[in-house]
C-alpha cells in the first residue's frame, strides 16, 4: 500500500514539475499579461517581456505593431480567407493606445497611420537584465464584433521585437534581438532569434448574450484571426524617433 502511495505521489510530483516547467517556458516568452477579453469591454493591458537576449543580455528597447486593418491577413478557423476586417469587427480603427510609463524605458512614443490611428508603439533607453521582466502598459479598446459575422472570437495578432543591441537586420541573432512575430514573409520574421512564428495575441470573445450568433452559423461559431501583413510589419516595426530636426531611424541600423 505504501509503495502504491509513493508511486502515486511520485507521478503527481513529476506531472506538477512538468506543468510548472511548461508554464515557466511559456511565461518566458514576450506575451500579453491579459491574453483574452470580452467584446465591448475596454481594458488596460501589458506587453510582458519575459527575458532578455542570451544568458547575459540586456533589453534596451522594444517595438510593438498591431494590425492596421488595411491589408491585414484574415484567417477563419485556421484557413486563409478573402474576408476583410470590417466583415468581423464593427469598429476597427483606433483600438489601442500606449499608456505613458517611463519606469524602465525612459523614452517612448506611439506609431500612427495616415489617419492618426495607433498601429503600434516603441520604448527605448532602458536596461532590463535577463533575470527581470518588464511591463509595457497600453489600453485595449472596446472591440465590437460585427453582428452579421459568425465570429465567436477574434484573435488579434501582434508583432513585437525586444532589442538588446542596435544592429542592421543582417545581424539579427539571439544575442541582439528577440523577435516575436507571425511568420508572414516580412524582414522581421525572426528566424534564429528565439521567437520564430510565436507572436503575442489578444483574443476578443463574443458577448453571446448581447450579440448572439446570427442564424445559419455553426453552434460553435468561427474563430477569426487578424494578422499584420508583411508590408505593414516592414513599415511599422522600425523605431523612428521624431525630433526638432525631423525623423531619425533608431532601429534597425542601415546596412
């Protein structure tokens, strides 16, 4: 009996250790503190930088990109779709805003499209050692799912780069940058940088009470993903600093 109890305890302890190990591995990635929310509810969220580059790296800057909705990729139930964002989201536009916080990184700014909508932000002039975490605070607006859509959820995919050394793209490595982006063929896909095709996401779940699925949809509804295109990531991922003498690209360096 004692032997059986010991085996049971050993198996339970091993399973717990494995789960903890997996959890710590996931948490070490750059992710959102709140990965999911409810339609129509505005929240304050954080990009959580889980670690720096390599064993002794120090994160000095970070760049974040949200889908702009212009040429964004739309997947439905895991498959590429010709749908546009407005077929699934009723109020896509200025849905995100950086919350001012210079506790770790001394300089920050939002990135805007031609219409003034926030399509990302950056932070720089910081020093986050490898054994620390850093939180980048932003507001996620009250996304509304289009009533005629069969979407039961809309997953918004981000593109993020945590920078340890300012280099040209040709010198990206695990020692210079951690890139957490969707692999869509951009210059920032992040092959060999520790986060290849492993982006942070924010899922908006449909409020089925106030916005029920329309007739003709499956019982489960559709899982919709909105992903920034390669063209947008190439345009919006660089950190461009605005100054009295115009704009200057801080990262990446020119070749």
